[in-house]
C-alpha cells in the first residue's frame, strides 16, 4: 500500500493518548515498533516495520509492506469518532 508521509503522520496525530500502547498490546509488538511505523526511528527498542519512504512532496511517498498497524489505527480512530 502507498500513502503520503503527511497522511500517515496525520493519522498518528489524531490518535488519542494511550493508543500506541493499546495497538502494541493488541498486535503483539513493542510500542517502539508502532512508533517506528509512524515515522519514528527507535530501532534499538523496536523493530523495522517494512516501511519504505521515497522523497517527494508532502514528506514523500510511504510504501507499507504490512498494513496491520495502519488498519488498527484507523479502526481505533473510527471508534473514537463514533463515541
């Protein structure tokens, strides 16, 4: 899947406090891995997540090998917006 880096960061920025921990717990990964997915660079504590960034407008294009974290983030956003 491809998405702009700006779009990816906007999704991250809309997530309520504590969501990173909740996603990590539900998906069985570290919090740092979730943060890396959204552009963090905490590879000593978290894993690489198959995120490839090509430079360009709006922060560039991000190619995601696995969308499970993005899907979970969107699911959690949808729950907060309907609550």
